[in-house]
């Protein structure tokens, strides 16, 4: 019969004479930690890029020059007849707006659509003394390529002008 002393476990000495080293947390978990960390970093980068795009698109879509061009197209009888109502802007536009104080410029291409068709608004405008002056504001219908000038028959700017001809002094 075996005695209890025979069943006692004695550690087997390593070949170097030191006990085996216990692995740290990273050595035990690196196989799942590295992919999770990589996906997290990529997700944060993509999220940041989407935030920047959202803010830029929101800035441009909220600008007065964008809103004025869209309003003119939505209220033009010829555009309403061709596209139907409601006329809505598309999600993606191209171009740029540069504004510095009371001056700036804008070059935009805005897709619009209605129940009857699609079109694009093209505009070029400059801002002087806080007033936008449109040198180009046309709607191009996608199906025919026909262009309709939204400035025809109206003033080419959105600001009020004061006629100062003959005024010698001005008190404010």
C-alpha cells in the first residue's frame, strides 16, 4: 500500500534550474486583444471622418447661397412643371463655398429631384458687402440636357440696392 508521502507532488526542476515564468495578461490575451484594438482604432478613424463630412455638408446646405438657389428652383413654374412637386435636394452635391466676413464666393452643383424627373442646379456667386451676386444660376434637366436660366427676368443678386444718385450727404 502506498503511503501519503509517495503521492506528494514535487515540482520538476526545469532544465535551467528556475521555475517556469507565469505569463502576463497580454501574453495570455493578445490573440483577441490585437484584433479588437485594431477594429476600434479603425472605427474611431472612420467615425471622425464621417463627422467631418457631416459637418461640412451641413454647413454648405445651411448656407444662404445654397438655400436661395434651392428656393428659386422650387418656386420656378417651369421647374415645377418639369419635375413636379415636391422638389427635394439630393444628398450629394459638389463644389465649394468660401466666405470670409462679408465677402466670398460659391461654385456649387446641387442635384434636385421631383416625382417627374431629376435635374441639377449650377451656380456661381460672389459675395460683396454681405450680398450674394449670382453670375450663373441655371437648372439642367437630366433627361434632355436642357438648361433653364433662373436669373432671367429677375435681378441677379439677392441683396437690396440703394440708389444714391444725386445724394450729396447721408446721415445715419
